[in-house]
């Protein structure tokens, strides 16, 4: 008996992809930064501010405004800890504007300092990082350089559009996202059914034999399951330590979710390969209506 039910799952996945694009661009209309104000007073004092004000903010923060110190996460000498290493960080030296962007907007476990530090303090601590522990850039980072480094389409907006769930989700997005999840689930289960059971359904006992490629695939998926389990536990431990620190660090929920999802995905691949290539003795029989149940 030939099966012709592989088309509908593909249609469901294609429809889900179109709706996902609509979701991303319909509910994320921002396309650019707010312009950076180039304050001549701030620019003129940056070179004098960062060795003193920048060092002070890095070491003690601004408790009155709720800004925690930088050294609690990045180390006294930028050696890293709960946060990334700053000393000798080539990424920062190649793109100094990135330091200002992260201070303003935050990223992962690092909070945003916008509203907690004024412009002078933000540029001071950014330049302190860019001129300390062996780091050095030719000229101090100024508002003019930050404005020059902006693009028409903000990379942070693109990152936001690529997230699995938008930052600010409302009722229309919830409905659309739920429908997308249903379509994707139906599509994946349908394709898996066709792949695991074959295009032709025949009654009786079906013997399957593992191939070397299938064996390699199931071993690889099992190793990936163990690897992502380790990374998940490690991330949870890091986040717990950061949360319990004297100056708490927000947990990296994105990292935790990614590792958890990869654990489930690698487990699903393992089980799928097992059913397809290693599970002998599965019988397909007709029911009372003459159909093959699946």
C-alpha cells in the first residue's frame, strides 16, 4: 500500500515558515538606533575622565542608581569570572563601539547600565576597559565614533528578530506563535512517520538492519546528548553562583534554554534512529476498515 501523506506535513512546515517571517517583521518594526547625541562637553573630557571615573565605576559601580560594579563579574584585572575576560580581548579592540553598546543595552547575564550611569560615566568605564590590562586603542572612544559606527539597520534589532520568542509579546503574537508551533509539530511528526515507516506499508513482521552510517548517527546523537547535558548543568551552576554572589548576576536564561532544547532534540534523534534502524519485529496489520493504522 503506497502512502501519499508526506505532502501535507511539508505544506504545514512551509506555512509555518511564512507565518514566522510575518511574526518577526509584523511585530518588530524598529529598524535603527535612536541617534547618538554628540555632547562636546562629554567628548572633551573623556581622555581625562576614564583613568579616574572609569576606574571608580569599574571597581565600585554606582550603588545609588543600582549599577553594580564591573569587577564583580569580569575580575579586578579584567581576568574574567562570571562574565567574559576583558584583558587582551581582541574583539573589544577591533570593535570599541561594541563596548559602549553592551554597556547601554546589556547582553545575556550583563544588565543594561542605561539610566544607571550618565553618559560621562559610560564613556569613562568603556575607555577604562579599552585602555587597561594590556588593552589599548589609538584614540579614546567618543560619542562621535559611536555615532559613526552605527549602521542603518541595527544589528541588535536583527538579533532580536532572530530570537525564538520576541522580547515584548502580546496577544496577537501569542496567537500567531501558538499556531506556528502547532503547524511545526504536525509537520515534524508527519515527516518522521513517513521516514520511520517508509513510503510503502506492508502487513506482517518487518525486520530492520542497522547500517554503519546509522550506527555512527545514533552514537553521535548519544554523545551530543551527554555533551549538552554537561553544558546545561555547567550553565546552571554558573548562573547559580552568579545569583548567589555578593553582587548578583542575572542568569543566562537563553543559554539554559538552548542547552535544554538541544538535549531534547538529540534525544529525539537518538530515538528516531533507534526506531528506524534498530527496532526489529514491528508489525503492521489492517484494522476492521481495511486501513493501516499509524
